[in-house]
C-alpha cells in the first residue's frame, strides 16, 4: 500500500487523544508506507479541537475536520471516508478501545490480496455491564435473522479496507446511516480479526444505554422491513381474535339468551386492541420519520473549520 488513511471520529476526547496519538503514530511510523490521520471533531465542547490543531501543526501526517455542531459518529465517519485519499482506509475510535497494535497484522492480511477488508470483533466483553452485554448479543441475533446485512457478533467499526470498498461506502449517501449494516450490506470479502475487549484509556463513554438502544433500533429499521410485517400480522391476528370473540357472543346469546356480563372484559379487550394499534402505528411512524428525513435531503455534516485542502465543507 502506498498510503494509509486513518479516520478518527472525535467527540469530547481531550483526555484520550494524547494517548491515542502517541500510540497510533508510533505504530504507523514502523510501517513502511505513507499515512495520514484524518481526525473529525464532531462538535466537541472540550479542548479536542485545540489538541487537533496542535497535532496538525506539529505533524504533517495529521489533518483535522471540525463540524459546526455535533452531527453524530455516523456523520463523522462518513466525513472521514469522503475526505480520505489513501490507497486503503481505516476507521478507529480515539479512546484506545480499538488497539493500534492490531494495525500491522491488519495491513499484512490485507496485502495478501485475499481480502478487501480486515475487520475486528471483540471476543469478550469484560468490564462492560452484564445487562448491556446481554442486550448487545440479542441485537446481533435479531438483526441477522431479519435483515440481509451480515453483522458479526462483537463487530467493531475498527477495520482496514481497500479504496474500492471505501468508495462503495461513500456512494451509499443515505442520511440515516448505520455503518455496521452498511459494511455488511455492500459485501466484499472480509477477514475477521478477534481480540479481547479493551477498556477506554481515559475519559467517559458517550454511549449511554438509551443511546445504544436507539442506535440498535435505527439499525433494525434501516436494514429490515420485518417490523412492518410484524405490524401487519398483528392486524391479522387481532382481526381473527375479534371474529372468534364476536362468534362466541352470538352463540352464547342464541343458545343461552345471556349476553356477556360486566364491563371489565370489554374494557380489557378494548385497551388491548388499542395498545396493539398504537404499537403498530408507532412502527409505521418510525419508517415514515426515516423517509421524511431522507426526502428533506439535508447534508450529513457541515464543516466549520479544517486544514485539509479541497475538503468538502458540506456533504
């Protein structure tokens, strides 16, 4: 490879960035090829941008892109892919949970020519809350069953890919992005490199349980129509149950002359049906909201500051 581009999304990473910069540049300097760090500041409120300015002023291999506000990690990765110009492209988190020490092995596997990308997956979740790990495993099981995106359990965003694969990702310009699904959907031959879980070197995680839950829902909605099918089957089921209940009432009236007693059963049934209807409407509403966001055709990100020549300021 002539040049490696490392895309680094950053959001409030002032504590972890110095460790990451020292570690990744130390590893890359040992690899006999040119490289660049494309650091994307996702509207950080701490000194992340100041550190990126400092690193880029001292090191010609470092460039930075700073958003006008926080657009999210997906937008930051997309901006990095759009502006990276290496022969192969990698994406890494700045918190050191993506070990830079794996890069030489990843490059070695990619240069064999057998693979289009080398991706990493965690084989353990030590240090992570058990309830979070349980939900994460269930998510991977569900999305692989109901979608055509191949997402490996424990998969990280950390991967090294050929230019052709990076270009394919950029070509998928959808506004509602779920990169793990995109990586699997576009295909290409991928080698999975397992490693033990590594906790962040400094700072605090930006991913709360609720944010991860919403991210998982976005992934399911973006890559599967199964929830819509479930809503339809709920409608069929409720219709059948209603018909059976109506038949029961008619037969009871004709045979025994005794209408259904009380109002409790009627209230419970009405509340149940109403809940199912609202649930199905909520599913449809999620798909409509995604469609609405796509049709507005708003940019994925807006760059307020950068030191990269020819960077696309709005994309």
